[in-house]
C-alpha cells in the first residue's frame, strides 16, 4: 500500500490564512486568531505510507510570531477524517521545543484516509483554533507485508509422469497481493529437491501480479525415481527483493510441497547419442520408417500399419509378411564390434516364432536376430549373435511377454566382455558368454520379420527402435525405460 500524496504534507500557513480571509466579504485583510495566546501554524505528515503509526510535526507560534510557550490546559486535537478523533493530547510543558511538537498516537488500520486535520484548543473541547488540513490527500496506509498463499509445481512432464533432460520444472508462488520483483542485486529462487540433490529454480516472470514463476531446467544426470518435492521455507531473495507497491518486504515463509509421484525425473547419465547409429521413431502415418538420427530409412514392405504407440505413434505389423527392410551396408553390419538394440514392443499374438529384428539368412548364418517369444526359451524373448555358430541368451528372469502390454527390450552384445545380455523393462539382465566375434555378412536388415523363407513375422506393434554400436550400460537402459514412460529420442543428450 502507498501514500498517494507527497512524502511530507504541509498545512496552510498563517499568512496563507490571512490572504484567504482578506478576500472574503466583510474581511479586514488580517487574520483574527480565535485562540489566545497562540495558534497552530504548521501541520506536516512525516512518516512513510508503510508506517501505520504516523508521525506529525506541529508548530505553534504566538500571535506576535514568537514560539508558543506552554500554557496550562492547552490541547492538540488531530482527526484522521472529519469527526474521527485520532489524537487528543494535553500539551505538557516539556512537549514544546521552540514552539514545535512531535505528535504520534496509536496504530491506524490499513486503508485510505481522505484528510488529516489538526487544531489547538485551550480546553479539551472548548475555545478551538482553526483547523489546518493535510491538503494533498487521500493518504493511503499499508503497513502489512505480502504473504505466500500457495506454492505448487506448475509444469508437467512432456511424456507420462517423468521429466527428461532439457524439460522445465516450473514452480508458482502465489501471494495474497500483487508483488514487485527487483533482480538488480540478485535473483530470488526456490530450492527444489530432485532425488538427493537441491536444485535452484530461479525467478523468471510474474512481477506486478500475485503469481511468481520460478524455473529449473533438468540437466543430464538428474534423477528422482519417487518424485520431486519442496521443503518448507525454500523461497530466498538472494539479494533481490520482493515487495508490494507500498514497499513492504514480502514474508517468504511457506508450507512444503510433498513428494509428487506424477513428477519424477530420469535422464541419460552416459549420453545416449554416443555410439547411436540409427533411431526409428515409428511415428509415420504410413510408408517407410524414417531414421531420425542417421541415414538408414527403412523400406515399407506390404503396408505396415500405424497406431497410437508408446511415445506418439507406432507401426503395427499384421504377422503376415509385413516388415521394414534395408540392404546391407557398413552402418547396419556389426563386424567385430559391440552393439545394442533398445525398443518397445506390444504383441497381439505370442503363438509361434516372432522375429522382431534380424540380419541373417535361412541357412542359419548371419549377424544377429531378436525373437519376442522363441518356443525353446519358454516363450521368453531371446537374443542371438553369430560367430562360429549362433550364440543365444534368453530373458528367463522376466519370462514370457503377454499380449496387449508395452515392454522395453534391451539387447546388448558386449564384444569386449564377450557377453550377450537381455533385459525386459530395465530389469535384471540375463547374460550368456560367447567366443569369437561377429563377422560381416551381406544379409539385409529387417524389422518385423526374419529371413525370407522363415515364417517368423511380428504380430503386434513396435515403437522407438534404437541401434547403437556400443554396449549400453544398465544406467542407459534405465534412462530409456524412464520409469515405464519411455524416453523420446528428442530428449537424448
């Protein structure tokens, strides 16, 4: 709240009163003081609008112009508006210093006061002198600090309930009145708990309104599996200011925001772009599968369908000779290198052999193949590579996949450790050893089918297929799984 009038308000002087009276009908051109032996000469408001116990400077002179000496029974009356007494004070001998008196009374309520006025009188209610008025009014008093009404998270993850790298966590702090933020000396901020770490959400907008927005941008390596939170009283000025229009400093205390399970955080800790060769989002309405990262667009064979996927859209395979393919090239060959696949699958059928990704031929040679439910593995997913023969690992820890459910399969061939690893939904990896290395072949690459002559086509949906020439770590796979929500390629860093 604020003073509408000037910081110091002046009443009419004795000379001004004389001039006014001189122009009135019947006036004699001079001021006739009804109060003897002295008169109120000056009346000034000297307090800020945020002070609800205002201070007034009052000056008395005798009719001859000398400072007024104390007289018994002399009273000062100040009204906050006509007829509303603010102060009635009997002037003691020690109150007058050179005719001046400093007057302060009890607290005023916040609000607008049309005028303050004062006069001196020789008895509590008799022989009044003229009123002198603070003419610059109304005076608006605001001595109450703004307070926090609510604090809450005001942004949500782009996908599901988990923030990814580069997404913003916004916090809105709402006050009980409009506030003004000044960042010249520093930027106010709210501390947000992300996992075991304290993160700074800095002020970004809202000055002049009741709602201030603070923001933290998720960084690579941030993680919170349970959900972010804010402890009580985490709003700090950091040498900035938050005040109302009158200049009252805001009270910054606020309640806690408890752990929010709808706002988790998962980011790639080992840079998911490292070693990435190709990434097929499977978002196309129809036709070829476009490589969002590399140059290996896949040819649509026999019109693979499109449905709503795990992230955006997905491609839907009928189980009868619908698949994507690409001729052999150096990108898609894994000659003597580590490699990994991570992708989402949702099966419509689990009967029979269902090949998801392959680069092999019907003679049993090739480079790799991934099955959704090979019968020999108790219908659990299986991953094979080919050295001197096919080497395989079965996801026996997780077991068989059900129909109508999205699963993340992660298949890793670590050519340094000579291990094949497979996991479902970022769970425990099943591991099998192998000897030798995969050699280059001329076989084509397929998604949704195996080699011509083998009936093992995918019956179901696939989404977000990534191919790396390195061994994905468990933390990479956890980041891709993203608490079951999946991590979009757009959030890879």
